[in-house]
C-alpha cells in the first residue's frame, strides 16, 4: 500500500523545514565571533603584550562600531586575551588551554617573542586555527605549517636590508665606510635568525669584521661584561640584538656609563621593544638619543589620525610597532570573516591565504600590499627604521614613510 501525504501534512512538513532552516541559519550567524590574543602579560616581555592588547582592543571597538562583521549580520567581534607567561612552556600551556576551552575561536594572533610563537603555534596548527604573528624568526614559517601567517619581514630579511642601509648612511655622514662591528645579542629565536645571515655572508659582503660577538641568555643582570669588550675593540657601530626593554635599558645605560652613549657610538637595536614608552621612562631621552632601531612596522605619516585616536584613548605618547601590528591583525581577521561569510576557522584561513589587497587592512603596512606566500609570509615585507630623536622614536626609513632624516652619530 502506497502512503499518501495530504496538503495539510505537506504544509506542516514545509513549515517545519523552514523553521529548521531558520534555526540553522541563526546558528551559523552568531551574535558574537570569538578571536584570541596570546601575548606575554607578565614577566620581562609584559610591556610588549600590554601594548599589543591595547592595539587589538581599539581595533575590535572600531570594527564593532562600524557595524561588526556585515556578512554575518553585524556579528560583533569578541577578543579573548591570554597570558603567554615567561617561557616557551608557559606559552604552549596557555595555547593548549585556549584551544581546549574555546572551541568557537575562528582565529588568533600574538605570542610576540619568537621563542613563544614557535611553541604556541605547534598547538594552534593542530587545531587548524589561523594565527597571525609579528614574531620575526624565519623558523616560524619554515615548518610547512598551513595556518600560521607571519606579517613581519622575517629576521633574515631584516638583516639583509638594515646592514647595507647603515653602511650607506655612515658613508654619507662621515665619507668613510665602517670596517668593524660589535655584536651583542641574546639567544632567543629571533636574534638567532637575525644573526644567521649576518655571520654567513653579510659581514663579508659589506667588508665588515666582527670585533666583538657576545651572546647571552636573557634577562640580563649585569651588562658590564658585555660592554667592556666593545669598549676595548673600538668598533664603528654596535648591533644590539636584545629582546626586552629591561635588557635594552641596561645595555644603553652601561654604554653611557663607559663613555659610549648612542650620540657618540652608533648603537643599532632591533625590535619594537626598543621603541616603547616604558624604555623612555626608565632610561631617559639623553641615553636613548640617536639609537636606531630596525622594525617590522611603524605607523607612517599617513596614519596620523589613527595614531592620534590611540594616544587620546590610552594616554600613551605614541602609537608604535606592537600596537599597529595588533590593530592590523584584528582588521585582517575581520576582513577574512567578511569574505568567508561564516564563523569557521578553516574558511577564515582560506580567505587569508588567498588575499591580495591594497586597501582595507593593507593600509597598515609599508607598501600598502597584503598577500601571503605558500609559507605564510607576507609578500614584499620591508624593514622600517626608526631613531630616537629628542625623546621620541621617529621614522627615518623608508623615505616615503620618513618624518625625519637619519642621523649618524659622530
């Protein structure tokens, strides 16, 4: 016997299907979309994490005030912040708790120190969670991972770019090329990556001799044993590859105490920690004067309005390296969510992999182009150099972003 479905039954079934479809659509269009930030908020790298958090919070507010994720019906971004702690182990543990306790996360950012990022992304990669990082170490994107996106120029790239710039700057200022360099750095992953090309070929290529090569384990308790050999060797410039503002202060202070302040001996740092308000407060403008810093990003003059809003919002004296990265990372995730049209981490990662834009989140990067290669590295990422001048870090390179000319200390 063949069953017959009447008109009323058909209408009832259709209504049920419509209700089920509406429920599914509602489930796939959440009111909030969770994104994560994992950064050091305690220990020697806490200042960097705090600044990143401030930048990310401002970006989330900006996205939400502008209507949220429009392809998801105006869903609001919700930022979940986690402390990476003081070691690779604590960073990895935090990452494990993060992915286990928050299965609805669609993406994340952070870790700051490359050593922490290497550990934490072992966890986020297994969870298929797209992860944006400013960390410099080449090793981060040399592992064949598919869900890690490195928005900074790698340490190798930065080393390749900064040394020729310094040599030209010195020659233009003194009519003489430097021949001797001192290297003082720690043994974290970013510093190791930076030094690899320096030692393998850049020194030879630029006809430089490393008269000092001092490596230490952070944090520093006494910089004297590192600075004394530099004083005796009389180099033409010093590369300071520390990774925390506490070590930066101790090194800058000790160079000054030994009669070698930045205004007489060219000191060149690397990383956003060299250009934070905490360092100015603790070391002082006179100690920092003329120190140059190689960075992965810094707001150019075209972002003055954004910088002014941040300064008014936080009371901090400038919008810098850590803040702009966090701000831009939130904007990238919002862009990818809008493109994906669904709060799904794999779809978000797909959109980031395929992006090739010169507007939207691209405006927060030098060159205004945002695209990632097969390794997850930003295509065409370039170095930015700032210099401490009159109590502020100011952009001196590249020329289209510069607000002041670089000064070679003599």
